[in-house]
C-alpha cells in the first residue's frame, strides 16, 4: 500500500518537474532568439550607417567597392537606392539586376 502511494506521488512529481523544465526551456529559447535577432538588426543598422558615410553614391565604382567588401567579409553586398534600383553588387553586374523595391529582404 505504502509503495503504491509513494510510486504515484513520485511519478506525479517527476511529471510536474518535467513540464516545468520544458516550459522554462521553451520560454528561454524564444527570448534568447528574439534578443539575438534584435542584436543582429541593430548591429547591421550601425554597419550600414558607417558604410553609407564613406560611400559616394554614384553608379561608377560601387560594384568594385561591393566586391572589395565581400573579399574582406565573405558576405554578399548589395547597395540599393531608395527607389529600389541596384546601385552596386558584389556578385552580379548591378546594371543587369532587377529593381529591388518590392523585395522582402
């Protein structure tokens, strides 16, 4: 009798503990992910502002500049004007690229 009651209480407590740990893990993972994404957005914004201060926004030379930045960072670089026109790109000739105004990224 005592063994059966003890076993039931033990199983219930283990289940409650498991569910609590699972809930905390899900919550922390979501919070960390959101924090990481916000940090990346902020970091990219700072980098864009710094880069934009040193760029002369004329069509000539931006493809070359984008390629140089890609050599240093390994990341694809595309400079897009407010109207969506591609001003420079590290992978493709910007004159051949479509308008990026309605692209989600």
